[in-house]
């Protein structure tokens, strides 16, 4: 796809730095090189040069790189100006690019052009954003695998098998009088079952990839002075919350993102839940219940001594019915109870000491289990909610196909719909409005 307009943007983060980069993409950019440097430039060869304004005066000195199409990030001509990373210098260089005929790029427009020009598929393009936004080392490695096409290859393998089935079916429907090799009823079910099994395995891996990208939202709740803030500090590995013996020290939510052996956990320490006439405390408690509604998991912290078990039970009974929860019995260092983990019915309990760290490994394992996380990390890729929804749609259509193998027209239609659902992941079948939503969340200059 050829874009007539030329785009430019500052590709480095806002603020001051040793180096700042301006990226330009479009067609016939050799005139930009001449306008910026008053000289020609060999492709893919770094040039130390002055960057010039319209009157020939130097704006900055740095390195210029020119990548002619199609061998560039976007598949178009691309120029990178690597200058000094001051905000004023960067703005002046960007203004010079606009004077030469460029416009300011939209968020994600460089990667969007790379996708539209066939340099990467949509899942790989999303991997670019995921790599930039990665919050753990494991999620960064997984995002790189997505960028390198690991996820796309799995989807392509599934798609190829569905295409094979579709081609045989379509041939039979189009030429029923010919002796076309077709699947007997048994072979149809056998091949369909193989695709469905592979689809289930891919969906399981995609759920892990989604967890790795988005993490889980965890709220710490309970009565005042049961050790919620101490538990947050212990999980975070640093003093992020104030801890005192005074009940009600935490009046507002404290948010912290932590890495539990590769799983990103967005954890919120909340105000203690209790009856109060204090206006500020009541506001904090109301906010706590609002956060509980949005959480994936609640850690209900209580005193292992059982001094106020009735209050903890009242909190648990008030939780939303679909919210996963773990009851954390804290302060075992003050009791004779050992660290442990047990389940009674639907309720999971863990006994820990936030003060000493005893039992924290059991709590981490319980969090993994509630999240559905498998902490191997081998071969993982990042994935998004839309990928899971597309795979589930394909799964539904394949299940429907399994029920109509004796009605070839319906069988073929369900396979077509499954094919389209998978195509939405890599961008084979993707509405323009979805593309706009995806790329609008990218960084400017990427």
C-alpha cells in the first residue's frame, strides 16, 4: 500500500536525554536528506552531519540514517535523525521536517504502515506495543516472541488445516459428479477432531499470554490493623506502604505493580473495612468497595489469632459472588499455627506471617492457581483479550461443524466462519475501525 503523505515524529520518550531520535517515513525521501544535510547519502550507512534549517544554518549535529523502501521498518523510505536529546532541539528538528513537507505522525502510524505494507501481521504489530509496555522480564521475552511471529505461526498452522478441509469440501460441493477424493464421514470427524484439539491447546497458551500481558488485579481487604500494608510491603519487596500500630493508617488505596515470578500483579492496599463515623475513613471504605467490584482476586486478610473472625466472615459474605478470593490468615508469628494452605469447600485459606515472610511462597502459589497461571514461561507469547475471543469464536464454529458433517453446506459454512475468526487475529479479516483502535494505543513515533 502506497501512502502519498510523509509522516514524522519524535521517536524517543519526552524529556531530556543524551540522544533524541526523529523518525520520518514516506516516499522519495532523498530530498529530505538533501534538505537536512545539503548532501547525498548512501543507503543504510550512518553519516555524522550537521542538521540544517531552511537558511543553511545548523540546528544540531548528529547521525543520519537512510533506509530506502522496501527494506525498512515500514516498508517505505525511512530516515532517522539521531541528535542531542533536548526538548528544544527535538522540536526544532521536527519543525524542519514539517517545513520539508511531512506531517506529524499519529500514534502507532509507523507500525500501522509496516502492517499495511506487509512487513508484519497484526499479531506481530501488537507484539511491538507489548514489548514496549512489558512490566516483567518474562513478559518482555514473551512479547518479543510475538513480534518474531511465534503466535502467528500457531494461528497459521490452524488456518492451513482448516483451509485444507475447506478446499476438499468446496470441491465436493462444486463437482459432486466427479470422483473427487473426499473425507468419508469417519475421516471428516478425525481431521476435525485433530484441528479442535490443536485449537484448544492454542487457546490455553493464549490465556497464559493474556495473563502475562495484562496481569491480574488484586485487592488487599480486611479489618483495620490485620497487616494488609505489611503484606503488601512483603510481596513488593520494599516499603511502599506506611505501617504503624495505629488502626486506620491506610486511608486511601495504595497501588503497586509487582512481579510474582513472571506474573504481573497489580495489587491495591485498601482502607480497613469497618463501621466508622469518620468522614475521611468512610470515603476510603466506599472506594475500597468500588475497587473490589473491578478486581480479579481478593486477598481477605485477617488475624490468625481469630480475634475478630466474625468481622472477616461478614466481609467475605459481602464480596461479589463471582470474585475469586483467598483468605489470608496473617500474624502466625504471634500464634502457634504453622504456615500452611488448605481448602474448605470453595474457600481457600493460607496461613502466613507478613512480618517474617513465612508462608509467602504458599500465598504466591495460591495466587498463581487462582489466576490460572503456569509459571514455566517456556515458549510463551503475549496475547490480548481480542485474541482469546477470536479463538473462542473459532472453537464454537468448529464444534458446530462437528455436529453437521453429514450436511456439507452447513459444514462448509462453519469452517468458513472459523477461518474468518482466526484471520481476525493476524489481520487477514480485520475491520478498519478495529485497526484504528489497536494502533491508537501505540506510542507516538512507533
